C-alpha cells in the first residue's frame, strides 16, 4: 500500500489514483475509531491552522470539516462570504491572500464557480481542499459516500450503484461517478432527460429514465437533492410530478426483489426525492454517511498535512 | 541477516528464558492481575505483549489479565518532521480508569514513543499507575526522562546502530540483533 498521497491538494476525485482513495479509506478507519472513543481528539495537527472559506451556504459540510479539524487539534478560522469584504468587491485571490498573510497552512473552500479550487491551488502556497465548486466536484462527499458503501457492503468493487436525480447540476454526482468507477463499481444515472447531461455516457456510466428499472438493477441507490437554486429555467413541470416519477417511497422499496441500500447526501427534501419512512428506514445509511464524513475529512486533512 | 556488521545478541532460547523471567516479575508484582491490563504499542510492541499475555495465561490460567493494542501514530511528536507515519489499528476493549497499566514495547531508545504512548493511553481513562516493560533497553540514548520498570536486557549501543527484535509470531526466527548503520536491514 502506498503511504503518501500523490497530490498536494484535494481538488477533485479526477486527480486521485485508486491507491490514494484506498489510503484515505484505511486512514479514515483509524479516525472512525478515534471519534468513537470517550476522548475524541488527537494532537496530530496542533501546529497547523486551517481556514474554512465558504462563498456558498453549507451546514453539513462546513460543520463536518470544522469538527474534523478540531478533532485533529488544528487551529480553525471560519469565513463566509456574507458580511465580508467580498461584498465590497474584493477578488478571490486578494481575499485568500489576506487570509494567508495571517499564516494559514490549509484552506478548505466552497465556491459557486466551477474551477475556483483549481485556480486557487495554482496561485497560493497553502494546501487546498475543495469543499464543492459550483457544478464541478465535491470530492470529500464522494469519498464519504464510497466509504459508507464499503462499510455497509464490505467493498465497493463490483457493486452496482445508481445515482438518481439532478445529475446535470450535481457536483456530488460527478465526484461520485469518478470515485466509484476508480474503485471498480458499476454506475448508472437515473433522472428526467432534461437533468441528465448529454454526453454523460462518455464517462462509462449507464443511463436509465425509469426509476423502477434502475432500482431493480442496483445494490445501492444514491438519491440526490433537486437543486432548485441552480436551475435558471424549468427542467421539469412541477416538484409534485418529479416526486411521482422519481421519488422513492416505502412501497417501491418493499416491492423490490432484493434489499438495497439507500443513501442521500443531504439536505433531504422529505417527500420529494425520498419519503420520510424511507429516510428513516433501516435500509437508509444517511446518518452513517454523516458520521463517516468527519472520519474521512480527518483522514484527508491528516494525509495532506504530511505532504507539506 | 548475513552481513558481518550484524551481531546477534539473543538467540531463540535466551529470548524465551528472558520472556519467562519478565512474566514471573509481573506475576510477583501484580498477583492475579485483578486490576492490571497489559498494553502493547503498535506496531512491534504488540508481538511481545501478545507473547507475554499468552505466557502469563499458561503459567497462571486464573490470571484476570486483559490485553490491549494501542496505536500511537496520531500522538507522535515527529509528525511532518520525518517520513510518513502509517497508522496501525487500536484494539482496546476496555477503559483503563483506575487500572494498573503495563505498557509494552520491544526496544526503548529515545523514549519519545513511550511519551506518545502515555498520551494515547489517556484517551481511555485515567490509569492508577503506568509501568513500562521493554525487551531491550538501549542505554545512554534517552531524550526524555523515561526509564523502564521491567527490562529484558540493557545494552550499550551508539546512535547510528539499529536494534532489531524478531518474534515468532511475525518473522519465524526469534532473536535480537544489533545492526550497524552501513549494513542494510
């Protein structure tokens, strides 16, 4: 097993090798152990300062990163675009360089523009972790999703995973596809034709427009949230119709020939992508995903810190 | 192990006599181990601690000794200052609150691993007492004020030399070797 990441920044799953992903998972196993102890903290990153820079709203990811940093004993500064100099017209580079001038070693950034993290990594000295850049990638989400599948089913290789919903606007979908393919899983995307990008099959994924067929095929269903905030035009007639065609309810789940695992990256629109009884059923691993998120992010930060 | 720069200081027999002696010393101090736990430090201390645990159980089947394995990677003070540290697994099925803890490692050199081990241990409670057992104590090389309570053997070495301990559970041929810096491990 390789012992060091091949990259200095985590910008997207596309840049990682299979060995990198396995190294992150093996390290995350150790951290999952740590966060389930009475004392959930280790001193590894005590001489590191991390800036969480969020130009876009986030609850889970931000909280998860902050907990991961604190449990590694890093010093943490938080920054969000609202109420900052960004609204006074400061550029991204200037904002970040000002933060780095205060001696920050790592930057975790979420930004509404695709490629913002790559741009940043080229221009600054700190390690950059992409916490979501527009519709491009969300690497730590994909890592924790695959980690959760590995935990639940033993391995990712050979498993059939369907990603349902708004594939067009979803960075989670793209990162998930890269990650699952690298680990040897079969991937299908499912959703209305308007929300499936035209050339998606170039990524070697299956496309299906019928939810029932997709669910019968898969071992794992990852139900994505409909991102109304990114939709400038109407891609489907109404939420009610979407929910009728692509919503997962208990009846569908119980009538499937085998028991599948249900995932959701959050935040859930209960009654749209999945109904409440599905979200809270024993087949759902939604809360395990959240727990694993902290362990996986600890592993990413720990491994990146060693490349400095 | 064939280079002329390697010196064998323990053979299989001496090793097992020494481990037996360490076990009897532990039994003398801890009776039936009612309040004691033995904790091996990952990666190489656990082979010795497993061996000691088994031997004590053989000598006294009624011993209530518990065995744990502790990984100290995240508590090291040389993180980012040397080559990559690869974590091993921690198996601690108990808490150490108010227990006598016997920390076990194969070689005591600078003392920094033991310092990290004590730090890692505190995540599992506040022990009543912590003791240290090592197979090989390298004299005159300590960088921290740490001394063993139970020692297999104390030896004189220079800093550039390495001490290699092999125990049956991993490597087949038991023994302890001193290896000079020019020879390859």
